[in-house]
C-alpha cells in the first residue's frame, strides 16, 4: 500500500486518541509542506537573481530567503544546521556576485 493511500483512509485506528493524532499529523504535514514550498520558492527566486547577475535584487531576495529559512528552522521544518548551511551558501553566492560586479 502506498503512503498516500494509507493517509487518505477515514479510519486509521479505532482508538479515539489515535484518530486525533492522525488528524493532527495531517494538519502538521500540510503546514510543513507549505512552509517547505515557501522556502524553496524564495531560494529559487534568489538563485534566478544570482544567475541573472543582478546584485541589488539578489541582496534584497537574500534577506527574504534568510527570513523564510530561519522561520522554517524555528518551526522545526528544517534542522537548524541545515538552515544555517543553506543561508551560508546563499550568502557566499551573493557576496561573490556583489564583489564581481
């Protein structure tokens, strides 16, 4: 049975507390997916600005991407070390672009 088929079933377990935990996990999964998608969008826009060679736009987008990544780490969607690594690498890329320009 695939993972999505198991989650779409109405009664996963007959125990009320297990049903509640399942409902909570579905909500949590939707929230985490939205946050992860938002982070990817900000990072993609930043990388587009970097490849375009626009240093001022890349700097502005770095701030918004950093904010989104930090928020995802705070919410537990990303591990804090992963978030730190992503921010560091993006900052290095923007700095290379601004020094080259």
